[in-house]
């Protein structure tokens, strides 16, 4: 590629948001993924260079084509600059501006062009360009008007330009804050993985009534916040694609979490109750409840027949109030909601025959876009099914709202916090219905010490230009949807607001590069939506971050995420040669502290290093040296944490003692270890503290092991076996499937929960209205839907814990159980299963390709037959031709 062409390609890439340090080849691949350039295919280098030149010049011209940008984002007390385009030489003239606020208030003003400031490009040059014979320049001025936060309209009369209008965002300085963080307000709560919850009422997977019961429990014990994993819409027809961080859509919700008996139409539907009460149904439900791991396929099989009968009853017998509410929901959701329900109906349609086609990219071409005549015809003939899937969204949202009502009823100032994944799966709704918003690439992580080959997360990322051209509506819709029932929302991999490492389709993770976004605009809009929805924001900012990013987060009032094992500093003197733990008073005020997350080991497993044994078993490590380095890391963690807990008096305050030799004593998770950590983190300056049940109850599993592949645990005959070809491990793991070993109604009886609640209430009283109220009046909880009459005594769990403690289980169990579970015999069995999964996956792909070829062949035959049938109608006989010619001659 010629030097000049390389420079033009580089300039085009940087203008499109691609990191300037990426290789030329990576830039080219990403420009194609961004739909900025076409694929080169058979074009010569010279022809392709011409395309690059033409595209670059058009992109440069487009910067000056409009007097104002598609959207202008300002921020109270921070960013007030308004950029505009004006012909050069208008310095002695003035522009006039008018801002019309949402509330109807109007602000006017004038500015002399000579009093505005020139704008410079990335190379420090004045932004000027001749377009259609006119030399334009970019300039800016500071908006003098102060106004209410919101989405307003800006109009400007610029010399030499037509009257211009654009949307203007006026954002608050910081996010919504119900606990007064600036003046030391602190809260605590519990993050929950909903799928792993057990109860006597659910269908083998936690549901929204389980979450409401947990909300009642933690709220009555002083918590101010209840976290939950992403509740995004998933894949009913590929149920075992279970990662909530790789959803079908981040704007819609997962109806698998519905409590079917809490749907108001359940009690009115005789058919629904007949199905539910049938002995066969109850037997299957009990089997799903008793399983160690979540069987997603079985859960869908249990719920869908009931929900279909509920919808049928709603259509025929639903009262006017509910019908009016549903109509308003449909109207508010608009075309996007309709298309989502349409995608679900199409997915169901293409999964009726074998092999199933849950991935829209395997569907016939004419069904791969929501705007084709064939899709519109399908929508016309499947209105009932589209209505059903719309109904499920409506009901899921209603049950989520109920959870937040229970939170507030128990004094929780924040209540439920929802979680937003970094992206959605390319084979889901957003890839089908919103493809113009997204790159043809997958988000991931570049190679590093832990992942030498990099990581491919197989989720999509927005096109920066499309995002701005759509006035950030995709981002705003996603925020509003997840905030509407919540008091706080967590953004997974919040660095997505500034950049994403994107890997073009067909490339390896090493061949990706960073794509940058307008971070100040996105953070400002997030802060505005935070206020409009009365919803705090947490940003998961773990990993390597660019300088200044965390400061920018906290300046916007987005809470940084600080997880205990990562809050260490190498060379801290008190820790000797260890990586000592950061003291609680060193945590930032605008942060959320936690002892672990869903994809880090629990506290008990951090002590026993079970994570290393498991990863070694799965074939995660490339060498013994890498494994031993992790063992050493956990050893230093035990030493440093033991020292920190002792130094801060935590062991003593909870009535326990420091461990004598923590480096080598991995068999004994110390008594009251979790309580001591709660005391330590309770003191942190962090505004929020999240303490998972998994840490309180000494679970020894992780919800997800990053970098490993996923495998299902379903016993259903209809299961589609999951096989992920990529991943660091040789053996897949049952990510997103292990269940809690206690039921939701038992949590309040467990001593360690009560003790940790009491400890945290001593440090953090600002999250719950009742924290300083003696004998507060709180409503008695009534679980939505059916409540099982014959439940096991919840006090049994107390007796179980006491028996385990007296037997020495907590002291001696670690290595013996680990060694048995991760034996070479079990490993060989799982390696064989992996090969079977791989074979099944390959056979299924062959069947899918054969089905696609057969469809194309049948389609081609239909077209040939149709063409053959039309030809006789279009052909004229010799006599007819002569007659036509004669008539034409007569007219002349």
C-alpha cells in the first residue's frame, strides 16, 4: 500500500474512532467492520486506493456540511461549548441563538463571530475546509444561559448559513444521589444472582417472586440496596446459551424470570391451573428444584405452557384496566418493541423443525431483516404470537416493579440495582433488528499476561458515528429501560463509554484494536438519565484503564467498583514482600466496595485457592509455572489479608483470632473470617458496599470462570448442546448454573447473615430509612403468586450449620474435597464429554448447512417454475404481432 494511501487510511480510521496506534491492516479490517469501507475483494490496490481517497474526502466534507452537529451535549458547571460551522470571513458579523427548554422556557442571545473560538483538529491544525467552492471553519462559544437539565432544542442563525436546529442535552454535574455521598452518606446491600436462587415455589430457577422475598429479608435487616445480575432478554429457543452478559437484547427482559403463578391471569385461567396442578407437571417441577445446577431448558418447558394459557385468558377475559395498561405499554414501546416480539416469533418458527435455527444468520435471507416484504407478511399472519411475546415483556416489567415496591416498603432508599452487559450477542435480536447500529466485530480484550492470546467476548459494539447520528438514542433507550424499575444501575465494563477493544469477524483476538467513543457525551447523558429515572450509577472499572478514566467517572458521580482481592499495592511495608491490602480509609468516596463478584472466587475459595485447582482441572493453564504463580498469588493474599484484618482490629471486634500461619494453612477457612472481612470493608470510605450471599455462606463455586467455555447441565431430551469453540480451558465449565445451597425463605434464619447485617448497620446507616428508627413499622411480606403450604422448617438450616461447625467441617474440608472432586479420573471423564459435545455440535452444524442448501434449492426451483408460468402469458403469437404493427402504422 502506497505511503500516501496509508496516511489516508490512517486518517480515515482515526476519524472513525479507531486507535491511531493500530496496525494499518487492523485499521483496514475495522473500517470494513464499521461499514466505512467496502471489502477489497477483486479490486486492485489502485482501485481500492481510489475508494479510500473518495471516502476520506466525503468524510471530511461531511464535517462542514451542516451548521450544527446532530446533537450538542453540555454539562452544568463543566462543559458549555457549542460548536458550529461558519464561512470564513464573517468575523465582524454576529450569530443569534435560541434555546427552547422541555418545559417551554426560552433563552435568546447573540454572539459576535470574532468573540468565538476556533476549533483545532487532532494534529493541532485549524479546522477549515473548502466545500462546494466555499471555505468553512469550525468555531465554538460558551453557552451563557443556565437552564434546567434535560433534552432541549437549540436554534442558531449563523452568518452565511441557513437557519439551523439541533437537539441540545443539558446534563447535571453528577448522577442522582439519594444517600448524600458528598457529605459522607454510606449504604450496604447484597448482590444476587437470580438464576441460582432456590425456593419451594419456583420452577428450578430463581424468579422475581424469589427476588421480592430476598428484598423483604435484606430490607428488614437494614440493607439499602439489592443487586441483581442482568435481567436482559435471552434465547428461549437456545435456552442453554445462558450467560446474562451475552444477551439477545439489553433493552428488553428475560421472561424466564417470571413467577407464572404471580401473573394476575393465572388464577383466572382454569387451563393454566390444570396444567400446573397435574402430577406429571409437579414431579418435573420438583426435579428441577432439586437439581444441583440450573436446567434452563427444563425451566422454559415448565413455564411456557402456563404463560400461553395466561395470555389466552387475558385476551378473552382480561379486565379493562389491564387491557388499557397493556395498550399503553405497546404504544410506548413502538416499532422497536413490536420488532423484538416479531424476532421472538420468527425464532420460534424456525426452531419448529430439526435442525433448529435459533441464530437468525442461519435463516433464509429474506427473513434476516425486519423490513423485508416476507417478514412483514409473517407479522400479519402471526399477530397472536407477537402479541403473546409482547405480553411477556409487559408482565416481566410489572413483576420487576413489584420487587422495587417491596424494597421501598422496607425502607430501602436505593432498592433494586439492575446490571447492564457490555454488549449483546450477534445472533440475538439486536443483531437482527438493529444491525445498522453495530460493528461487524466482537468486543474483547487485547493480549496480556493473563491472556496471551487476548479475549473474544462474542458481543457487539456500537458504531461511534451511528450512535451520534441517532442522537445517542440506542444508548438512551438502553439506560431508560434498565433504570425504569431500579434505584441503581451498574454498567458492566464501564470503559465501554470511552473505548472498546473490537475484533473484526473472522479475525483473532490479537488482530483487534481499540475503537473510541465520545466519552464526555456518554457520561453526561448517563448522569442526566440517572436524574430523570432517580437511579444511581455504578461503573465496573476493573482491569487496565487509561489514565484519568476513574477520575472522570467519579467527577460524574458514577461509582467506581473496588473488589477486595484487587485492592492491593505491591511493596507496602507492613506487608513485607507481599502485596498488602489497601486500607479502608484509602478507598475512594465515590466507589462501591465488594469482597468478590460473580466471576471472582468467593471469600472461602480465595482462602483455599480452590479456583487454581479448578482451573488446572479444566486445562486453563498453559504451564505449571503459570499455575504455581496463581498459587503464590493466593498465598500472599492470605498473608496480607490476615495481617490487614488484625491491624485494623477486625478479628478482635468479631470475637475471632488472626491465623498463625496463613501462607500454608489452607485447610482451615478461619472461624468468623467473613464477619471480619465485613467489618474491614464496612469501614471503607466507599459510599456503597455489596456483600454477596456466596461470601456469607461459604459457597465454593464461582458463577462464571472468565475465559472458560460454557456447558449445559440439562437432562431434557430437547436440549441443544452448547459447545463454545473458543476459550482458554480445555474442558467447558457449568458457568451460570450452580445453585445456592439455601432457600430464599431460609436466609433470614442463618446466623452469619444476621451477624454481618448487624456489623454493616454499625457503619452504614444512610441506605435505609429505618436504620435509626426503633421498632419501625414495616409491612408483613406476602409472597406474590402461590405459596407452598408444606415447606421445610427454615430453622433446619441453623441446625445444619451448627452441626457442620461442631464436626470441624469448616476447618478440615478444603483439600480433601478438592482433591476428590478434581481427580484425574473425573478429568478424563469430562475430557471425553467435551469431545462428545464437540462432535454433536459439528454434526448439528452440518445439518443446518444442509437445511440451508435445501431451502436455497427449493427457492430457486420455485423461481424457475414461476418464471416458466409467466412466459406463455407474455409471448404474443405471429398473428397478434402483425395486428399490433398494423394498428401502429394506421395511427401514424
